[in-house]
C-alpha cells in the first residue's frame, strides 16, 4: 500500500482529511518534537479507531510534513507513490489520483 493510500484510507475511515487530523493534533500539541509516537497513535485509536499502521502514517506527516523519500516515487513497487509530496486535502481534490 502506498503512503498516499494509507492517508486515503484514513480519510475513508474517519471522514476527516489528513490535514484536518493534523490540525487537530496541533491543537493538542502533538506536533511538539517531544511528543512520542505512541501518544499520537493512542489518541487516533481511541478517538477514530485507527490501527497502528494508519496511525504511524499520520505521525509521519504530523512530525515531518507531507514530503516522503524519493525512493518510493514511481518505483512501481507496492509502496510506490506518484509524488514525493503527499496530498493532505482530501481524495476528491487530489491532482495525482488515478
């Protein structure tokens, strides 16, 4: 599953775009570098029913922003993404969607 596919599934499960969840995390102070990933994944599981894999995808964008490593861009593999910039504003407006 590509990184973007994880984010799309999160949107499907929660009804919130990744950016909306990032903003909620910021309101809680979870973008602080001292915040542990487990704190964030526990919140996402408790409030939104997200598992660890989906939670860790959000941890990445909360902590690091939407950029991902170039090695996954256009690789053709299971984790291949079309861009090194993840789309955070919802599937309906994603210019890279299939």
